[in-house]
C-alpha cells in the first residue's frame, strides 16, 4: 500500500480497473456494428464502485449504463457521463419529472403507472421509457401482446412520453440446456413484432446471452456479471468465448500472532481446539465486513501459502492457523492472487451461493482501492 492512505485499518478491497476495461473490450469484439453494450452498474457496480466502474466501462467502449433503481441512477450520474442511463427495475410515478429532467430512462410495465406519471410531468418535459416484457422470468413485465400494445399506444399518443426501448430478461441463459432460453427468446420476438413501431433499443441479452448467443444481441446487450470478470455460472465457464479477468480482490494484514498449546480453544463457542502447539494469527476482518461466519474453515493466503480460518468468525476479526510464525503486518489475501489464488467462485461454493453475491456482500466499511497499470488512482472510504 502507498504511504498516503484514506483509511486506517489493515483491511481493504482492490479493484483492478484494467481488468474491467479488458472484459468490456473483449465483449465488444463479439458485437456487430449496430449492437451497443450497456454496462450494468447496479448495486454499486456489484460492490466494485458504481462511478469508478461506469467511467472505466464507457472509456472502454460501453455506450450506455444500466442500474436497478432510480436512486442508483442519481448516484451514477455523479460520474458525469453523456451516455444513456436506464433504470431496469420499478420506480415510483413521482420520480418521472426528475427522471425527465436528468435524462434518465425508466422501465414501465403497467398502464396505470404511465397514466399517473404523465400527469406529474411538466408540459415541456419528456420521459424516455423502456417497456419490460415478462417472457418467463416471472418478475416485472407485461405478459401479453394486448398489454404491450395498450401501453405502446398510450406512450405514442402522449407528447410527454417517448418509447426508447423494449426488453426482457432470461432466466436460464447461464445453463447448458438452452430449451427454456429458446422459448423465452421466441416469445420476446413475437412480442416485439406485435409493436406498431420498433423502438431504438430492443434488448434481451444479459452477460450469459451476450457471450453465448449472437442472435440475442439485437440492438444492445446488458453486460453485468462478466464485466467484473465472473462467469454467469460454473457450468458455462468452458463455453465462454474469451477468458474473463476477475477485477475484485480482498486483503488484510495480520494484527497479532500467538502460540497456542494443545487443548487451548479459539473464538466464540470454543469450537476450535488446538491439536498441538499451533501458531494462530488474528486478522482485522469479520462478518460486519461481509466476511460471513459461514466462511469458517475457508482458506486464505498468508505469505503466498494457503492457511485455514479456525474458530468462529467474529464481527470484526477472525483467526487463522499458520504453519510457522509470521510477523504482524504480513499481508493476507482472502480473495485474489498471492502466488496462490482464491477466486470468487471458490468463496461462492463455500457459502453455497453464486459468485454474484460475493462482491456484493463486502460492506461499505471496507475501503475500495482502485488501480490502473499497477498504480493506485483512487481510494474510496465512506467512513471518513
């Protein structure tokens, strides 16, 4: 770490912006001339940092950004990027005026919502909208062509509304079996054909679909999990057209080392007992940082070697068993490379979840250190 820091604890996450740029550029090579890439930076860019990732993605060639909620869109606008910005999830009608003022596109899926939102728009305001179609995900979206046509007709007759796009979301594009994907794709194409006029953006491809199915790229793709270097699922990892680079890593440093005698116990519940003389190190990271209790027994990397977490993980600390004495201040990698490598996928398996959840669970009290060309370019710490 460089001398000038904006945090005072020895736990931090590093985000390699070069890796994010690489993943975006490689995905862009797959797209046709008129196919655009929207970088999905919802959930604070999957825990990586929305403004920093948005800037990097646009510099790498992304022509649009997408988030889940309107509040996230307002946060991303701090990046000052002149590209389309789409809210993929539900918004309240009373944000329509501010969305129009800020040039933020909203997702719509109910006629009643549009009718209420239109009344709240000023005469000179125009709200850009994308209609969401539910073709089998079972979340938001219109399910029938009749609903779709009714909403389209209302938008086209209103001087305060502009139909910018229509889209759907795949439930199984990350699975080897493509039958359900094909059903959803066909259903979406039928719904698009039912429109009176095709809008500028017809989109359906998430990371999995954009990497696997050229026909699904249409006018734009929504590049999310794979922008961060993670495969949409372990099953399709061998099917991906290029190797992804994981951008996120998590590190800490040893705070104390002590030698335990046989029979001495570690942490809450005294669940771990030394089997002989053991070197135990304490790390200043715990479940309040998102390093959850269920990671007990997971290995980390200390001085280039894998070592296990022993005893229950505490709110702010956890303990590891060392093969020999290591001095306080020794760097320990929880996720990432240090001669050995611990991937997000490995942590996800230990937690019985998906890799999407891993960076999202690392809380805001863990500072984010942004690097380009091996150098620190920014440090974000909301606490100070």
